[in-house]
C-alpha cells in the first residue's frame, strides 16, 4: 500500500503507508468515504467509541472464514483484502477486493454466519465495528443509518455488476473494467487514478474475472501494445484513459 505525496511532472512520489492502529475516526484520512461520512463531530466520537482496532493482519492472514459466526463488519484502513468462497471441490472463488475506506463482512447479516472468507492480500489494518452496537447507534443517528444502507446497496450493486461482467463481457472488457474500478477507487481516496500497484496476483485477477492466468497476461500485453497501459509486474500506469474506457465498453 502506498500513499501519494506529491506530483513532480509525470513522476509520483510514493511513500509506504504506516499502519497506525491508534488512529481514530476523527483524524482518519478515510473518514470522508467510510462510515463517518457526514456525521457531526459528537456523532463521530460516539461511533469511534464502539470501533475496535487491532494490530495489522499479515499477508494471507484471515479476518474471518466462511461459516464463522457473524458479529462485526469491518472497515479496511490500510492495505487490501480479498473475499472468497470455497467451492464444493475445495477451490477458492474470489468474490471481491476491498481497499481502504471500504466495508466488508456484510455477507453475514442475513443469517448470522459469514457466507465467505476474507484474508489480507498484503499487510492490512482494519477497524472492527460490532454490529449490535452499530445497530443501536444507527437507530439514534439517521445519517449513519442512511449511509450504512447506502453501503449495503453498493455491495448489492457490485455483486450485480460482477454477474453482468462474467456473463456478457469479453476478456478485454473484464480486465479493463477492473482497472477502471481500481482507478476510480484510488481517486476517491485522493491517490493517483492513473498510477498504482495491484495488491492482488494475476491468479486472483483471473479467478475473480473467470479467466485463466494466461488470458489475463495476454490482455495486459495487448493493452501495452495499444499503449493503453504500461505494466511492470504489479505496477500499472494508465496511459490512455479513453482507450481503457473504450476497451471496457464504457461511455465517455
């Protein structure tokens, strides 16, 4: 995980993110896109009082596993997480990637059991929000309740978009759509929308998009030849945003 410090022409100065687990909602740089959005300062303090922060998860360490009792939702504070389900023959099926400021774990709300597993793609810090406490607090804060409902709606929309992506789109469209999604999410976090490091492997990308690793690599090579992207292992630079949008079949 890196933090954008300054632009110097086309060069972006990057600095490793510090996983500060003593941070609170009031001073967190992600509070404009996480749960505290639009809350008054007193309300943020009440929310902060129920949030539990622990030391960072290490790469491949699980936050929760499929079938675990649902007790909390989680906000990614730094690093990145992936969610996956286990198929009947024991294979992983990646169902989502989560970046700082994004909420995961809501899959357990319906039947009090997590329907998927979540583990760290790299060193990651999370805020744990006990759901019972969040329910009580939301009842007292209409703004918080409304925002949480919006987060749930986005999760449903993301699931529907993934289904559409896998059922209709070509390999080029799938990979381009994922790159645009990461670009947009970086922009919301006030990071570079055109230069970033992928926290996930090409195996995970292929798994998520329903493609083989070889196909993912061929798509990246094609994007480089068309000068849409510059790809250096996991380092991505978007050279032609409109070209990427066209490949993803997205309007201007």
